[in-house]
């Protein structure tokens, strides 16, 4: 069962995350990784679209950082886009914005245009 919308086009994997509601599944990171890994040889850039994610907990933050590190090791680019203000603030407080590219909802247009999404 797919949990997210996944589109692969021109070596760009665009994953639109779905809101799980109040409770984030324990295996959230595994679900995301299992949806991305089959395409790992088919893309150079991974774009995580977070427009449907109104909050983030430590489990999700760890998942995104680990995913970013794995993409880096595989010489892939990863960008989080359409990050809502509340989640962006958490990313800023935890310095995740210093580690990986994170774009707010207002600043995502350039990424969408660059990759023709």
C-alpha cells in the first residue's frame, strides 16, 4: 500500500507526503524509505513535498535527516519543499535547515519551476 504520491520524471523523484493525522505510525521512516528505495537508481534529485504535513515530531525529524544522509552517500540531492510555518520553525530550532535544503511554502516556487513540477 502506497502512503504517499510518488512521481518520477526527468531523473527527479517527487514525493508528496500524506498527512497521517494525529498519530504518526511507528514505522513511518520505514514506509517512506520502502517507497523511495526501489527508485534509487532512477533519480538524481529527491523532492519531498510536505504541503500536507502540519506538524513534525522527533521521529519525523530523525527520519528526514537520516534520509538526507543516505541520499548524500548515494550522491543524490534531496530538498524538502512546501514546508508549513509550524514545521519550518521546528526545522529551524533544531538546525535542520543548516544540514539540508528546506523551503517554506512561500519559497518553493523556484524549486518547482527548476524541476518542472
